[in-house]
């Protein structure tokens, strides 16, 4: 390897900055085992009472189920819509494919606060505010561009020779897609699933415009909770969420390689 | 050419091929139209609607909201404040992220994968969770103030002011900056650094004269990304600013949700997009001047 030895100065600087970067995630763990009624660091007493307290909090559990079902529905629809679109754009190469794919990924360029406001105004008129279908539609606006981008990249980098061989041997286009293309895209599909799920599950800006007293997602419920009182409940919940993200990251890393999915 | 003829028999004729393309693209186009194109166009129109003194909105076109923005010094201050705070945060993010990116670039194997996971995992954790972590560190009964107290020093107000917002947002934006920097570090050739070192350049000179200039494209990209994200983020400024830090994004939220002055919120949103356009122009100019 043609590497330069890392100097001590850089090691120390990088170490300090890493500590800064991870500090808010690390402090959450001890606080979740606090026995205090209010948040203090370090806690003055210890207890595990905040974990069962999450499940006793009806607002949080309702919001959790909404978020889980929402993320699952949004991920499924994203795959069902983006996969055919990616196939059409990459394999059938219609005129203006590039313009179309920039249009379809354009929502990512818009700041979510502007997008959230824009959607709020239109959805209010359509009666979609604070409804489950409204939330699904709003989340799809941001998950579809991610899904399309990862899937088009996955499709474009596949060796086309195998598909051509199958096609020459008489397989119909649909059979080629189902038996050859789809299995070869496995890592792209896993990456898309994980990405869509996490984007939807963690999405807070769009959701904050779309939720109300009747329906709320977990990040929005946590936001409103922290806004009113910062007690250790949110710390315990945060620990569970961090563990969830880590599990997803590890699964993606095991099955398809983290570097390939997130760093292009 | 041969590839095209090889699969030609399997492909449907031209007409049904077009039908297939339309069918496959229709769902994504529909959602794009309902959830993106129509709302954004409507937003632009909304900024010209009239708001009556009672707060009711009328679908009459007027330049009143835009005029208010120009004449009311509160908004001029808000814009200047937002842009300068975001610039400061971007610069701070760059300074904090650069050592990590350089270190990551120079490490390899499993160690590099572990570090990369550490950089990406905050990105996959909700901004609400990370902001909550900062409240635990910065609040009056938090880590910093308890440590100061233990040392016999007076407590510092680190939350509900600009200090808290700056610290929190800097940390939140670091993963984006690190990934952008890493993408631009490909041009860094260790042989050039070695040559300079052999010729007697001290480490800091090598950093200033070789490493820094070679990584400027990555720096520019990271700064553009973080500036754009800083201007438009509002979760962290809301929670760590506690309603005492006024930025464009928090004002848009307040006007949209609390005051329900949609034309004003829409106008401020368009303004955010104009600032983005300006940042993008500056970025392309800067890149052209450097390369």
C-alpha cells in the first residue's frame, strides 16, 4: 500500500473531532439509565424505569406504530414504483431519459422545509393533512428519488451480456427481468429498502407539517416532547432508535457492503 | 450494434414499446406531479396572494408581501442573520471535519470500515435524537456546566442562544461534510507529499502548499452542501435556540404553523431558494477560478 504514515498531530485532531461528532449519541446511553425525574448529566441516581415508561406512554407507542407501518408501506410502494421506472429509464432508454430522471430526483434538491410548506398548502386543500394517506404521499416524494437513484445505478452497472444471452435463447423480456436482472440486483435492492425505510422512519421536517393531534409519527412526537420537557424518557427511546439504525447498517454491510451502498 | 440486433427479436415492436415506457414511468410521474411540481408552482403563486389585516387570505394578486419583506427591517435582519450564521457554521463544520476526512483517507482495511460506520451512523440517527443529546451536554444541569461547577468555575449559558445552535448544527452537519471531502480526496497522491517531504518541506508547509490546494474541490462541494443544509434546517435551531434565535427556516415554520400567514411563509421560502441559487452560482464561479 502506498500510504503515508499518519502523523501524531492528525491522530489527536481526528480523535478529538470524532469525540465531538459522537458525543450527543454517547451521552444518551447513561442518561437513559437515570433515576432522576428531570434530565441531568451525570445523573444523580440510576434506574431502568425509563425503558418500561416508553411502553406506558400511549402517545409514544401510538406514534411508534404509525412510524413503523408508515415506513413499511412507503418502502414497499417506493420499490414497486421506482423499480419499473429505473428499468424503463436504463434499459428501454426513452428519448429524454436524462431530463426525466433529473425531474424525478429534483425533490431532493429542494430544502425539506420549503417542500414541507409547499405540500402543506396543497394537501390542506385536498383534505390530506393529518391523514395516513397524506403522510404516505409526502414521504414518497422524498423516498422515490433515493430509490430511483440507487436502482438506476445498480441497473446501469450490471453486465448486460447475461441478459442478452437469456434473451437470445428465447426468454421473454419479463422472464429475463425476473430470472436474471432481479437476482443480480440483490445488493441494490437491499440498499434501497434500507435507505427508504430509514429515510421514512427518521423523517421529521415533512412530517411535522403533515401531522396533527389525530396522527403523529415517532420523530414528531419526540420533537414535541423535547420541546416541552427534556426528561430521560427520550434518552431511553433514543437508545432503542440508535440500536435499530445500527442493526439496519450492519445488515446492509453484511449483505451488500456499506461502502458500496452509501459512498459512491 | 451487434448487441442491439441480438436482443431485437425479443423486444416488442416500437409502438407497444412506447406504451410500456409510459406505463412503467406513469406512477413515478404522477407522484412527482402531485407531491412536487404542483405544490412548488402553487407556492410561487401563493407568495403574491393578499393577506387581509384580519389574517384571512384572499386569492388576489398583490406585491404587498414582497414589499413588506423589503421595507420591514426585521426581515432584512433575519436574512443577514441567517446567511451569516449559516456561513459561520459551514466554516466551523469544515474545520472540524477536515482532520477526520484526512485520517479516514489515510486509513485502510477493517479500521477504515469501522470509522466509516462511525461517520455514517449519526447520519442515520434522527436529528431530534442528536439534538436531544446536545441538550444533555449543554443545558444548565448538563455535562459542560456540571464539569465547570466541579472545577469551581461559574456556569455558562450554552443553550437557548446562538452558541447552542452553532455547536449543535455543526455536529449535525459534520457527516455530510466528511463524505463530501472524502469524495474529493481522490486527487491526493501520497507520492507528491513524499517528494515535498524529501525536499525538506516541514509538515505544515506540506499541508498548506500541497494537501490543502489539492483538496479544494472537495472543500467547495462540502461547504455548498452544508451551507444549504444550515440555511434550511429548523429542528435543531428550534430546540437548541428555544425561540430566542431567529433564522429564516424557523420563521417559515412559525408563519406556516403558528401564525398561519401562508403568503409570507411562501415568500420567505422563495427567498431561501434565491439564496440557494446565489450559493450555487458562487460555488461554480469559485470552482472555475481554482481549476
